[in-house]
């Protein structure tokens, strides 16, 4: 045995690096009684390897809000701790009997691995079945009886195991006490995290153009966002450093921010993706100022193939899943030696938004606080969604098949990006509109040189923006105003952008919409067609 | 046409009262374009009849928290308002294309109406199917493509219509501007409502024994609960009146409560059910003190048949669904002339908790604030859950079949209650343990005459409670301590209870658990077997 093999908790040796094919073979044996309704589970227990050789996460007591720090455990859990005694009969928990669940079987038609297209799915898709009592009948470890009953704030043990393994496979956080807990999606996670880590009157830092829903969640809580300048790779570390180094609590009437909210990959709205060096530089600034990082990564697996402008040869897709994983820009989580990152993942962009299922990864301290919040907040994601996801990504595809699916999406988005970029090159006036080909995500960010507007000296940026927006509407093309994404509307802005997406419309419609937008811009800037 | 027929919004006459059979025939025609992904909808537009002849709800601006009052709409909605223009192509919203949803068909095996038992379901259940493009292919108004994409904070238009109709059918609120919006279950609704209607330092009023999760949600927000005395019918109006009339803000260091949280039917933990007169009396006290009422009603449809003690003839079930509805105790919502009630409904106890889907009904003002919160909070319930529910309760069963199902559950719970009551009569020492047969819900509340404990003069109630609890554990029966449900642990309590449930365990286990509990009580109180 090579010396770098590591023992897991049961004294079994596991390889120094994991791969998607063999990960299932390293699973620890788990007693059937651990899969029942509302079974408590610990993400840590599902990690394939022990991580004792790594440093422990820092403690974050000093940034927990009063609400979060004061949150007690769910009192009904105390009683549940006696349930494991042999022969115990419970008249305790108010879980309804499954005889009153009017569903006996669920069937899901899903694509076979490698036959992922809509057409192949329809033709060759496979029906996978979940029964009501599959667990008791030893047909599966998850079933209707279990998933349709009450669950835990962290979600089902069954899906939490897969999520933990996926996280270890993709990110392998470099500290010992990391953990995962399920969420009802990252929108809700952001709401929770703001309540956990901020108080009214606080500022958090974020990109100067940022996800508007995050700002709209923060504002009613009395939390403001301080914008950090960006370039083509998003957040600028030196701008973040300057913001924090020069922070004047008296002038701002607020303490220096302790939280950075960032979307490092395919950022919404700018489409910007931070390269590896950029991430390491931002992390170093975070260490300098003891910032805690919220890494919101719905688009992480929408990293595309290298861009080839019209006519050049397309790059070949990754030859193996190991190569695919290696091609991905390292996450903040994967470079987080301090445990100062809370990463939000979601199935919304890679499987379906309607699952309303995601997860966070952070240090055990933070994950424990989050889970307590979930218990009296959402109670975790829909059991129906969890069952459907488990049957697909764990039982049917497995980790390897799931990565194959992600490569399929990668290639699909690469094609869609090609369509919008070719349309932009064809239809937009380059003297007014400029852009960078996005590296990841769903958004193409169009910069308008507003200074070339005939009335630039007398009109505001917002007036010119509205003029272009309405002209585009009149042409029959809807794009979103960049100003809707200001991190802070009170800050000065001297740029004008529109956000477009290549994720939704069919290719011919994308082309036509960009043509219409070009006509609108030309008319506003008095250019000839 | 009889003069009491009322016009709906389209000038069509509708009957003065609704029935489950014909409700669908009164639906307003709705254009297919209104059922697409993330289609905005208004509950009001789905009401069968207009309610113009009723009074308008009072305004509640004075009880909205700063957070809720300051919540702006979702800015991305502004752009969406242009989507209805003919020919518009959107590169706006970041909705993924359904070609990347790896599900093509879902099948749900469900019971036929009238063949509801687990055995009949397994044998004669019907597979209902949802396809990916059923909407476009005009096979259904709801499909995978729509439900698996992003939705609105209020949930899908499809299921919201059914919910609105169900609410009109069952409760017919006596004011004009009521509305429904979906939730991810009542646990989350309580969290939202506390954030909407309270500030740190506030008190809310509730039963002296109340749902512990509600208290555990409130506590970290700095919100305390003032307990109101109860009898067999739950909350005592005169105790509520006294609490509010005698409220001393200086002594309490808090303003007089403006919120009453109550579970009127089969209350958790006491199982108490408020009769109609009790509800009207509480409502009158609420009017006197301008209290806003949170009516949490997961157990409303677990109202059982009249109780018959051992050996007497069982009452016949309701002959018709109209008779069934008439047999139900009127909800607060149904007597709410002021619009001062926010009612929480949930599918958890009547279909399955794992759906994580419920709804609230309140005045449009409050529902609008709630929906804004959902948009940046949960984004509404799982689309997978919503699709599964819609296919069952709207398309397959319809309102009438759903009421049949509720009667089936009613009879099931009636049987289960019979089992626990017979066991109690058989096994418990009546000189120590007393109870009332529950009228509704899942809980049987056992009162212990702690004064008869041999060391009653030297032990505290909590010590005696723990002694009984541990003795029961040692016997192999788990019941829950009443003290876990104190509304306020700082208030004085001179009663001792245990909560047991007849909802989960099979009948023979219920009987055995009660036998064991009886043995435990006898041993603690030094009685002979």
C-alpha cells in the first residue's frame, strides 16, 4: 500500500484522491435503521476519507448574529434520542402514518448515461421506479414512505450522503471539519446566511454589479451592500482591499464589513469568471481583513469549452471525467485553508430549478447553526424532490454518470454561447457596444459606450439606458438594464450595460433578438443600419 | 334566475353557495399563455364568485415590521411586464431551457376515488402521467417543462387556482379582498409571519401549552410568548382578555401583544379543539383589543366522528360531502369579518408532509407582503411537489374526490383514537391519569395528578415529570413531556401532562405502549399493578 493512502473512520485505507467511478466502493457500511423517516444524519460520517491531517476551521463566533447565536436546538430531538433503544415504541413524534399517503409508486423517465439529448431521452429514456415500502422490502434505501414523511432540517440521509461525496470529489476542502447541509435553494440560503451573519445597519461587500435578489433580500433587513470594482474576471482584489483598508465607520455609520458575497463563476449579471489566481488573490485579501466569504456558485458547472470565434476549430471536449474535473477553475471552497468560506450549491442550473434543492458547505460550526435555522424555518427541501434526485443521481447514474451529464450541459451551453456571440458580431455596432465572450454561466454582458450618445452631455446614464431599453422593447427584444444590478444605487456609476442570456431562447430567436437590439441601439445613437 | 345568484368578474352568474361537484363548471376561461413557466397569477382572479357585497378587510400597516413594510417588489418583474407584447423575444430572465431537465415523464400511482386504503391503492391504484411538454401539446395545463423551471413566490398558477377554490368552498371568508399564496409548509409560514408582524422585544399571545417549534422560531428573534389559560376546548377568551386588559408595558418591558397565535383544532400538544362559540368569543376579544390572529390549522380536516366509548354504536359517517363540510367547526377565517386572520393550511397531515407545500389565506395586503417575502426567501414550494399535487387533487380527483379522501382519513383517525382510548381505559390508573377524548388531530393529552406523588411536597413538577418520563423509557414507551410545550418557561405552571400520539404506530403497538406507560406511572406513584 502506498504511504499516502489514508485511513477512514473505520480504519479502512482509502486512496489519496477520489474518482467518480470508484467512490461508491469506498462507502462505509450503514445500518438499514439509519435510513428511516426523519433519520438524523451527519454529513461528516459520509465523507469517504478522514481529513485529520488538515488544519481545523477557524471559529466564527464573533460574526454570528444575536439571532443565530441564540438559536437553541429543536427540543423534540431530546425525546428522539431514546428511539434507538431496542423494542422502544414511540407515541412521541407527530409523524403521520404512511397509510395516509395516497401514492404507492412513482416512476421517472430519465436519460441513459451518454444518451442525454431531449430526443434520445424521449426515445430511449428509462423508467426508474420508487415504491412506497422499498426500504422495508429491501429494494432500495429510499422510498415514498420515508421521503414523503417529515424529514430533518439537513435533508434526508440518503441524498446528503451523495452530496457529501460529490463535494469531496469536486472540492476536497483543505481543512478537516467541513460539512454539508441541504437547502431549499440558494435564494433561501442567502436569506438564512444574512440573518446568521449580519445585523441591521451592517454592510456586506460584493461586486459592484451583483445579483439583485441578494440585494433585495438584504435591504429590508437593514443591510447594505458596498460595491467592489470589477474587470473581465470580476471582483478586483485591490479594490476590495482598498474598500476595507479605507473603511471609515464614522463616515459610513457602520462597522467594516465582515462578509464578502461573491459569484465567482459566470457571475450574474456580468458573466465574469474569476480565474484561479484571481481567487487566490481575493482569498488573501479576505485573510488580511478576516473577511468571511459567501461563495454563491449556481453556474460552477456551466464552465464552457474555450471560446473559438467564428470559423475556427472547436476544442475537443474533456476525454475523461477526471480531465473534466481538472479543467474546472478551483472553487474558493477548495482553497479554503481557514474554513472562512460558505459555499452555496444548487441543482437549479444543472438539473432543474423546480427541485428547490441545494446545499451549503462550510465548517461544522456554521453548518450546525444553519441546520438549526432550517429546522424551524423550511424543514429542509421537499421529500418528493429529494426522492426524485436520489433515484437519478445516486441509484441510477451514480457520480460518474452525473459528471457525464455535466459535460453534456457544458457542451450545450458552449453551443448556445456560440450562437449569441455570432449574432452580436453580426448585428451589433461595435463602435457603441462591446463585450467579452463569457467563460461560464448563462449571461452575456453588453457594454454601451454611452458617451457617444448624441445628448451624452445633457442626459444621465439612467436616461440613456431607459431610452435604449424602450427602443429595444419597441423592436421586440427584451434585455435587462444593468442598473437593476447595482450593488448600491447610492454609489456613483459611470458605466452602462445590458444583460442578455443565451440560456433560454432557441438559437434562431437569440439571433433575431440580438438583431432587433442592434437596430434599437443604432436608432438611439443615430447610426445608419 | 334566483336573485341571490352573484355575478363573477366576467358578468357570469354563479350560485350563492358552492359545492364540490360543480365548482369546476364555474371556472373562468383562462388563456393557455397564463400557464407557462413562472407565470404570475392572482389568487383573486381564481375566485369563483365576486365578493363585492362583503366588507373590505381592515388595513394592518400599524403591525407590519420595519422589515416587511420596507420590502420592495422583485425588480426583475418590471422587465417581465413587457413579455406579454406579441412577438416579444426575451433574452431577459435567467430561466434555463427545459432541454436540460433530465426528466421526460413522471407517473404517480394513486388511489381511485372511494378505494383509498393502502391495500386498494396497491391493487387498484391508477398511474397518472405528467409529460414534459403536456402544456404545449395541449394534453394538460401543467407539465414538467413548466413546473420544473423557476416559479413565482406565490407558487404555480395551476395549483393556486385549486387552492383558492378549495378555500372558497370550505371557508368562504366574509370579507371581499381575501387572497391565498402558497408556502413551503406552515413551519416556514410561522417564521415568515413572525418576521412580518413582530419586532425584537415583542410578546405574542398563545395557548399556555403551545407548538414548541413556534416558540423556538420566535425566541432567537427576541420575541416572547405570553401564555393564555386553557380548558378542554383550548384557549380561554376571558384569560386572553385579562392578559391584554391588565398588560403592564413597564412591568413586561414590552408593548401589549398585537398577535395571537392559536391552533384551534386538535391543538398541538393538548389535542384541544375550540368549539364554534369558543371561536366567536375569542374573535370578539380580538376585536376588542385589535389583535391580529394567526390561525395555524394543520389538523382541521382531522376532525373525527363523535366519540363512542367502548361497546356503543359508532356514528355513521357523513352521507354526502356537503354534510361533511357542514359537520366541520367553522374556522376563524370563515367568521373573519375584519380580515384580521391569517390562516395557515398545509398538505402535511392530509396528504404527506414531504410535499412541503401549504398556503396561507389572509387579506390582500398581508398576502402581498408575504409573497414579496417568498420571492427572495423560498421562491415558493418545489415544482415537483406542486406537479404531483396538481395531477392528483385537480386533474384526477377534483374537489369532490379530495373531500372523499378527507372523509376516509377522518374515519381512519377515528379508529386510531378508539384504539388509544380503549388502551388508556384498560391500562392507566384513573386515580392518577385523566384525559378527554380528543375531537380532532393527532394527539392525546394525559394529565397526571402530580399531587398524589409520594414526594409531591418535596419534589418539583419538572422532577416528577422527568421521573415518569424515564420510567416510561425504561418500560420501552416514549411519550413527550408536557413541559416541552410551555409557551413561556418563565411563567408558573401547576399542571403536569404527557403528550401521546395515535397517528403513527400500528394499533397493537399503541396498546402495548400505553400498557407500558401505565406500568411506569404505577411504579412511580407506588401503586400496585
